[in-house]
C-alpha cells in the first residue's frame, strides 16, 4: 500500500510541476574562481582550471548567483563570453538545452 501511494505521489508531482525552458544571461566561470571569474578577462584562467578538472559554472547576472551546468562541453566552448543559457532549472543546476553568445545591445548615438 505504501509503495503504491509513493508512486502515485511522484506521478502527481511530475504532472503538476512541468518544467519549462527558461533563458538566462551571464558568464561561464569555473568553480575555483566563482563570481570573480565572470568576465571576458578571466578566459585563460577558466580554461586552465577546466583542464585541471574544475567544473564550469554559470554566473547569472540577473540574480548574481552561480549555477551548475549539465553540459560541460557546451560551456567550454563559451568560456570568456557573455552568454545566453537556455534550459530548465532544478535546484542549483541548469539542465542545458543550449548555450550561445548573448545579444549585445548597441546604443546609437544621435548627433
């Protein structure tokens, strides 16, 4: 009886809480430097840390928090770039659908 109740509860939770993809803008950094590595000038250090086995993280500029990334290979391609991450957030980990260069807004000067 307990097992059936647990399975039903899990199914109801999964059905009631669909995961929607969202997108965030920020920087790829490494777990050793964290928020200090959230810049283009940190690229060489983050590359070295990743080669030495450090996990790459995503620094979200909106909430100023670090998140783990499910796709380390995609993250490696964008070290040192301002990026847009698309995926679903579960706890402190983003299950990555894509990582790409963030669109930069150019302000036009009027003379």
